[in-house]
C-alpha cells in the first residue's frame, strides 16, 4: 500500500512540476537587501555630467601669392597691326595688277 501512495504522490508532483514549467513559474533565491521593510526604494536622479567641449584649432591660413600669368605676344598679334597689314596687302595687290596689265 505504501508503494502505491509513494507512486501516486510522485506522479502528482511530476504532473505539477510539468505545469509549473509550462506556466513559466520561477523560484529565485535573493541574497542582499530585502525589498520590503528596509525603507523602500530610494530614487536618486541620474548624475548630470558636463563634458568639456572639444577644442578644434585650425592652422592659420597661408596665402601663396603667385605671380599673374602674363602672355607676351609679338607686336604682330594685335588687331591694329593686322588691319594695317591687310590694307598694305590690298595696296600691293592692286599695284601688282597694274604691272600685270602692262
């Protein structure tokens, strides 16, 4: 008879433990300050930390003054000189035509 009672109690405990695991029942052992009777939780605001601003020192500007590019052209690149040459060529051409007719 004892065996039947022990077997029945063991089966009931097994079924109960399966239900406890399925339900997410947790058994914890806490060591430390108890949550009740000690004065409750004391709120401490977070510590306000002020960081130093990051100092970025840029190097001073350096101005390199390069000489301006000056294009040196011969005198015969000017518009005035070209016009004079064109007129001179026309005069020369007319003069050649006169001698050609002779």
